[in-house]
C-alpha cells in the first residue's frame, strides 16, 4: 500500500490542494509565509516556530494532517513482481524448457548415433 499525507477538514473531506509525500511538506503548503526548508531541518528553534504556525492554522480552520492510504491495483503489483526476463513461468520451468531444446551430447566414449 502506498500512502500520501493530506489535510482533512472538519467534515472528513481530504483537501487535494494540500497533499504531499510527507507531513513536513504538507505543513509547508498550509502556512502562508514561506519557510526555509534547510533551516527547518537544521534549526530546532526555527522548526518550533514553524510547528506553532502550522498548529495555529490547523486549529483555526479545524483541519488535521492525516496519512491517506491508497490501494495499489493487483495488476500493477504483478508488473513489479515479474522476473527480469519477462517470462511468467517459474524459473525452474524455464531451465527445464531450455534443456529440452538443446541437442543432447552423447556421454564420452560412446559413439554418436549418426556415425
């Protein structure tokens, strides 16, 4: 299952404009003032200011940041699991099928059948 982070309003609707890959990125979309992403990662005090601003806006609008899970279709999952060769047969069957196509060499010391 893949998931994204989004804002859900007080009626339970997910707001599509406020979706991102992480909670942090959703917070950046929620606040009107631009925050420096690098400073948010390295400065605890700057991150506290950002967290307070996000919390204040979420409380005022009665929103929540939530994780939205979406199911990956079975067809898409099968594509990712296919072996590199592209064959859908198990590897053990591929080997046996390959051996059947090759001509059999006679054991050493035995004359060939065509001689």
